[in-house]
C-alpha cells in the first residue's frame, strides 16, 4: 500500500463511510461463518447459513460453487456489500485453503484492511502466517478475531503471545474472554467498559450488553461467578501491564492489531468486531498506479479488475469482472476507457454483490466493489478510467508449483477444451501454457486441489470430461530481456518453451539445474517466478 498519511485531506462523507476489507484465515477457523453473521447483523440476510448444513438448513451465501457446497470449503473469493451503523461495508470472503491462495493474494490488493480469524484451540496456523505476510507487504491494518471460544481453547495470554511471536506484530486486547469452553460466559469489552454476555440458547441473537464502570463495579458480581470474576481481574491486570494500549495510528500503520474474542457460530463477539471496523477501520486508501498514484477523493472515476469469475450463473455463459473503484462517483451507463485496448466501454449493467445474488448498481463510490458482466474483454489487472492513461500496479501472478498435461475425453472436442482453458487462464484460476513444439496444453496450478476444481468446472460448465496427465516439467518461469537475446534463447531451447495466454514466453523446467544453466548462459535475460498483471 502507499504511505497511509494520517493527515491526508478529508474525504467526502459518502466515500469516508466506506470500509472495504477481506477476511483471511487458515481453513476451518470459521471465516465463512463469520461472514454470514456479518450479513445477518448488516440486515442483508434473514437467517445465517451453515457451511456444513444438514438437509434443508440454509447453506452459506458466500460459497456459491457446486464444489464449495459439496465440500464445505471456500474455493473462490466472493464479495458482499451491505450497510451497518451508517457505514457501507464491502466485505470479501477469501478461500483459506492454501491451494487457492493466489486468488486470496490478488483479493488483498483490492481491500484497505483485513480481519484475521484464529481458532482459539489451534492459534496461528501455517496458512494464516502466509496470508499475514501478504498483508504485511501491503502494510494492511489487521483486526484479529479469536473464534470458537465456546469450545475448549488455549490460554488467552498464550494465544496473544503466539500472535506476537509468530507474526511479529503488537497485540492489544479489544475484549477479554470470561471463562472458556463450557464455562464461556461472554467477554469484557475493554475499549468500551462493557460486559457482553452470550446467549447459548439462540445462535442468531445479539448478545446482552451491560454498561459498567470499570472492573471494580459491584454490578459485575451479579452476572459473573466469583471464581471467574477473580480470574478476569487478574488476567486483565497482567494484560494491561504486558500489552500496549490501543493506538489507532499504530493499527493503521499495520504494526498493532486489536484482538476480539468470541464465537461466530453463536453470533457472539461479531457485533463488537463490526463496531471496531466501523469506528477504527481505514477509509478508502490511495492506490498505487503508474505514472502516478490515484487518490480516492479525485473527481474522475478510476477502477481496476482484481478478479474475474466465469459462469457464476451456469445458465448464461457470463463472466463477471470484480472491479474495485479507486476514485470518483460512478453512475450506471457511464462510458469508461479500457486502458489496455484504449477502447471506450459503456458500463450499462454493473452489479453489486451479495455473493451469488446480485442487484443492479445505479451508483458506486471509491472503495466500492462492483461487478461488470462482459464477454472476455476485461482481464485481471485491467484499469478503467475516464480517459486518462493510467495503470494500477501491484497485482501479482505467481508461477505454478504443479504442472500437468490436459486432454479432452473426446478428441473431437479439442477446440472446446482450448476455449474453456483460456477462460480459466483469464480468470486467474490456472496458468495455461501452449508448448512451442507439439500440440495440447500444459496446465499449471498452485495446489493439487485446483486440478480437481478445474476438472469439475470444465465438466459442469462445458459438459466436457477431461483427463490430467503427469508432465515432465516441474516448474515455470517467465522470461524477459532484450529482443535479440530472447529470440536467440527461444530458438535454442524450443523443447522447453511455452507461451502463456497473453502470448508471453515461459521457460518450463525439470530441475533447478535448468534455471541455473540459463542464468549462467544468458546473463541479460531475467527468469521470474511472478508476473505483474496490469493488462498490458
């Protein structure tokens, strides 16, 4: 992110009330359940769905792919917009599974803050750590929610210690749990001096809130058993001595995270977390771009595509580009310039999302995320402006870690397969490489589960069974450098050369030795494991 200047000019009220954030975590920490409860409190849905719903119980809103419903995991980031307490929340639920981390990394380029969900029993897990590193690269402010406190969980100070050590970030308690597991009664709201009591009987009920005058208030004894009250006072005294107090500037700089404790499935602690985002969360931030940064208070509309989702509605071969507005006041029907092709585009059917449900967006402001249905014109990294030649930067594409050949079950349908693969490549769901010699395609992904998702989606969306075969190659690198050197290199290494869906040359390797050899023999060329996506 750009330097978060604390004395930036005041934003217009309509933009200043926007809060655009992502929810990140290790799989199974309760991220999608938390998202559902956000929607419930925002009045966007009447009944929160369950990720692993039984029979007719409503399923979650944010998991809309067939595979997500079958397995109870999120494999694709989804966006939701709703109002809460005078603020406009734009929330992005991201996949926690590491096999889909690339989608998550790109999503984090389109938000101003992140909520990190941690399982109270497991603490900081590997994927949380990876995603946290990406937030750190972008200096994103992070709010932490320690979930599942109604189950047996670890000592509160131990969890905080682990976050501070593993993630090298200061932690300040925004709330403090009273009891754990079966004894979990609720939390003491440190920021507002309130007692929040959980109702176990009704999962969709807002917690009871009791205003108190500090920890010595005799009212506390009416609600909290003596042994738990003594423990709460002791622990909080230690926490106040050992941990920093909440400081909004340190939080906005990404060096301090406030932590809330709760139980998403019991709707407990969720509202306090939402209040925290509304009150302390960052307003829409400036966006990195070339030749200059884009400020959210600029009058002209600029936005960029951070995700493309194909076939959200299987009945129509639609493709929706998720666009984060970086500046201006967008109105439906506006003509915007597609910077990569320099062509004007009339945006006549923009949509606001509630996961797979959509409604027409009559207007939107900087900070909002809108969907633009299109037929393949928009790619990840594309910038849309009111005429200015400016490109948003910093949206990454990563080299795949697994490569396999792919064939259509029916050889007569090779053309259909090519179309399907190109679509998934543009969506960012996989890398598709066309070898310079021979026919067929090589598909590259970050995690093995993506092959399953691809096969399932190609069959469901195109009626085309496919087979993946082992490939002789183990990794891929984009090659850049002076044209003469590049041509010489390509001609000498044809059996290793493929082209990605943008037509850029890619060097496919079997061993690290291949990479070392090229770096030694062609010093003017650069082999890169990432590629900037800017629709160039």
